[in-house]
C-alpha cells in the first residue's frame, strides 16, 4: 500500500458528492440537526455504513444532496476532496459533478459551478492547475520530495438520468461556457434504473457536435438495448461495464472504448460478485484501454492507492505492471496535449525515483 501511495496516479471517475469525507458529512448533519431540519441520529448510521448495495448508494446520495445545498458547503467539500486526492499522490484529477439548481438557496446551475471553482481556487495545501488556457506559470509537478506538490484538476459536468432533455441541454451549454475554466467534458450518470437513453441523446449529440468529450455510465445494470445504443454512440470513455454480455464485450473491444474500472464500488454494490471474477482481468489480458478509479471515495471508504493495491494483489500483477497501467491512463484523459506531455514527464521521472 505504501508503494501504491508513492506512485503518481490519474483519477478519471470521481464524483464530487461521493468523495466527501465522513467527518464532514457528520458535521453537516449535526448543523442541520441543530436547525431542526433533520435528526442527526437518524442519518449517522447511513453515513458510517460501508457495505452499501447499489440502491443504498443512491439513498446515500439523496442524503448528501440534503446536506450540500448551499454555495459555502459546495466550496468546502470541493476544496477538501481535491486536497484528499492530492494527498494520495493523484497528479491529475477529472472531477465530475451535476450542476444543481436550488431556488430556496438562490442557487442556479451556474452559481453551483462557480462555488465548485471557488473551492478549487481555495486549495492551499498544493498547487492546482485548473485550465489548459492558463499555461504561463506552471511549476514542475512534484510527486515525491519536499517541494510543494501540484495537481491538475479538470471538471466534467454530469447529466443526471432524472433530468429532462432541456435540462440536459442546459448542462451542455454551461459546459461550453466554462471550457476556459477547466471544464473538459460531459458525463451521463445517476440511478441506472431511472430514465431512458433517448431522453439524453439530443444533449449528448449536441455536446459531441461541439467537440466536448463524453463519458457514459454504461452497463451498471442489465439493459442490453441501452448498452448497445451507448456503444453505438461512440463515447470517448465509459464507466463500469459490469453487466455486459458477450455481444456487448465484442462491440466494446472492437471499438476500443476505454473503460473506467471501479473495483471496490462494483464489489460493494454487488454489481460484480467478487474481485476474482471482475472483468478487469479479461480487459487487461486483452490489452483493452482501461483505467483504475475510485468512483466514490467517501461513499465506499476507498482511495485510488487502495484500488491499485487491490488490483496488484487480486490479479497477480507486479509493481511495474501497475505503474505502466497508471501511466497509460494519460492517453485517455480529456485535457489537451500539453498537459499529457507534462504528465508523461512526471511519470518518467517517477519511474526512476521509485526504483522500477
């Protein structure tokens, strides 16, 4: 585990609200309890439970949405999440979040995202590179040693499966407005048992036509028609791919669409029975592009180092193989070529430093 922490890593599938510290959630619950909005004793066990089913995960998110309704809280959790990933030696982070509207708090989708940006800018534990546009003052990214660390942070705006077509298009329009502020792509996520693919397709086609990269939560539950439709859409990446059948695997591999693999999440939610039968092994042996991710570091009590440690022990891979797996993730990030080049330099330097 110590070695996995020392290795530079790239995180491409991390939900902001799913990565909040338990301690922060408990504190927020206590504050709302004092105001009489909730009963903290009723939610403490929900926050502290680790072995959540997929349905319980979405109930957890419902609670999180109750606790994170104002701009100040959004700014705080964003700051903490980035600092936690940086402490785990994540050098590039694509953080995804659904822009939220809350009229009672005076929150629009735009002001929600401005609160997220404020959280990113308020990080002081590490240097943060937020935009491909702002390249003039970049300092060397340091993975080890006493120099101040640096983390590249980019944002994916998520379309929630509960949203209407118009609401989804509004999210894409906001992403286009914020391209110079670190937004690099669109995600489709949310409860996979809700909504229809045709509802979000117009917004996703609009995003594609405007040159925005897209990643889709795909195959979290059995739904062959939707899975094949998603693959036919040719997204830049997909997440999970847990409930694929032979036909879907053949299509995926022929298209070489990279897969965001979330081992702990898949096992905790029982979308995969156990790690020894996880599709990571087959995709890895097939040399299919994939990247290890946390999904929800807070909800599943994990870290990216933990995901690499789990893969290292479960699939009989050596340290060199793990390092190269992390390095290959550079090729599927949504940031530009300049950032990719800088990350390659970081990994090359680290390769020697950690004795590979």
